[in-house]
């Protein structure tokens, strides 16, 4: 699949070199193709955060596919912080529209 997009980029470059495209049009095409390819290759339909509850009652959230991390004292605050962190991480790109918070509870049971 990536080879198909490399071929498309090659064809667009040829159009630019032959004068069929202006420089700003060429750059816009390439940026859109690269953004589309990155999204398709990563398979990112949604961002999944692993959420752990700390011993003090607060929450820590870490994205499983990107370097996004945040924390909060309450669940509602965590939801806001995750949205803000995702928006900040993707400040120059369109983030996934779906964010999944997966609460992981680590509990030990003792059998007597």
C-alpha cells in the first residue's frame, strides 16, 4: 500500500516539474497524502488510554499508541485532561475522533 502512495507522490512531483501544479499546490497534495498514509499505516481508528488508579485515589492515563500521558485527581478531571493532552499532541494535525479510556484494576485476591 505504501508503494501505491509513493507512486502517487512521484506522479504529483512530475506534474509539478512539468508546470501543471504550482509549488503551494504540490506541497498541499504531498502533505495530505502523507497525513493519509500515516493514519492508514498506523491503523489508528481510535486512541486507547490505559488508566490506572493510584493509591491516593487519583488517576494516571497513558496512550498505548502515542507518547501522550496525563493524570488527574478525579475521573471527570481525567477526561478533560486527556482531551486537552490529545489536542496539544496533535496541535498541527487532525487527531482521531474517538478516545477510549480503559480502566485497569489490579487486584489481588487471597484464597484462604
